C-alpha cells in the first residue's frame, strides 16, 4: 500500500521534531476503532498502548519482532489511517526484504513547508540507503544553507529545484520572503562534498527551473557525478542568453563538457519531441523512465539503488505536473529557454578533451616543433656547448 499524504502547510505550533511537521503521532480517540462487542482483547489493548504516541516508539523495539507480527502492527495502523512517515521509515529499515512489497512508496506533498528546509532534508537522509529519495523544492522557501545541505544526501536519486509559489497572496500574508537561488558556487560545493564523502553518487535526474544566475559552467562540475544521466534546465535566464547566439550543432545538439545539449525548439515535431515533453512531467515518472533505460548504454554506470528499494518522495511546493495539456502549452511557448542535457558518448568526450588540454593559458600562441629522434652525439653536443 503506497502512502500519499497531502498537507496544505506545516503545523507550526507543534514541537515534536520534523517528523511531525505535518502528521500527528497520536491515535484517534475511538474515531476509527473497530466496533466489537465486549471489552477489547489484551492484544488490542497492548497494541493501542504501543501506538498511542508514535513519537515515543523507538526503532530498537522492533529488533526481535518477526515480520509476521510486524505486519499485523502495520495493518493495525492502516485500519486507523495512522501509517505515518516515522513508522514507515522504521519498518523500511528493519524489514528491507518484506516491507517494500507491502508499502513501496511514501509521498509527502505540501504547498507551504516549514522553513528552513533542514528538517525535511534530515528526514530524507539515509546513509544506509534503505530508501530512495526523490525531492522537489521551491527556493522561495529555502535558504542558501538548505541548498548547500542537499549535498549530504547519499540516497538522493532525483532532484528538482524550482521557484514555484503556488499561492502568491497567501505567501505574502505568511511573510514568506523571496528565498535563495541556485548558483554556480552552490553546485561547486555539492561537488566538493560529493568527492570528499561519497554523497550524491546515486543522483540520476536533475531538473532546474527559473534559477537565473546559473550558467553553463556547472556542467563541467555535474559531469563528475557518475550516475547523473539527465539534466533539464527550464527558463534560466543566463542559460537562455548563453545559447541565444547561433551555434553550430549536430543531430545530438550542442556539446557542453561531457554532455549533449538539446533545446526544445531544435527538436522536430514527432516522437522525439513527445519524449522530450515527457521529461517535463512528474519528477518521479521521469526518474522511473531513466531507470528503465539504464541498460541501453552498456558503458553507463549501473545504479546502486535498484527498483526494489522503496521510494520516499517530498514535494515541497513543487511544480504541478498533473495537467499535461497546460504543461505542454507552456513548454512550447518557452521552447527557446528549455534545455535537455544527456551524457555524450565517451568517445566524443575523449576527442573533445584533447584540444582543451593544449589550449594556451595566455593570449600568445605556442608552437611546438616536431623533434626527430636524438642520439648520444646530440646529447653530448648539448653538454659541451657545441
């Protein structure tokens, strides 16, 4: 049973930690109880006492509980609509073989997340990679520290950064500021942390919307993330300006670092454009499409986190991709500002890297003379000044 939890906003007056920003740890008082004649059984009474306050439940309690009993406990919560994120994480980590078949997916969607976003990032983080993390966030609600802290996610497989504000009037009333913005320096910090700690090694899809200070230089950095296969850049002002000049391109688009860049208006109408527009849909669906096409390139780095591992999705004021028709119309209108970056074949990257290594550092032009093979007489002549 997949869990999709939609919450308009966080409960800001509830201070039991980030797991309870949007959910309550308490069982309902008789509202969803099963109606049985007579007194409750000892088993039901003990189970209710256990889950009366889920925030007090510790993972260690399940160390010696077999799956058969744990499943009954999960179903007890299901009948009362109290399958919380906190319990989902405990069961996912404790029963990695059995629980994903019962509940392979947890999704939290909210228009107004609690700021700063550090609490959500801490919840998603799992160095043991018991679940795959899919994250969509709006920088309207983020700080620079929040964006930098994304680099600590080892289990992150898909990331979308946008500037969405679903209800501007309500946001203004709540005192929400303009937030941070993704820049080249933040991406550089991602790479430095990833290289030092091994995080972001499972990131496969990255979508960036309306981050106007970002430049194409980030692709020399993103090239170092081994499993990143697809990057979508949508209406980022500097990108649009940099690619606005006429540029020589092949059928694969323009090569930038180790990437092939295609602009939406460069793609002819037909199946290819349809496939491109699908990459603007639900981030989770785009990730699944990339995952299923992993084996096409035999040289691609295989994913560590396969399809059997559960998925935790956080949509923190993400883009609304449910209306496909509206999304496609907007995309066609902004076609000159939408770019799709996919990995260039390795042989092309190698050929391109060779002339870059020999580029002069100054404006003067170096000319290397071709030398013939030297013998011992030439060496002695050099030493004697002859």
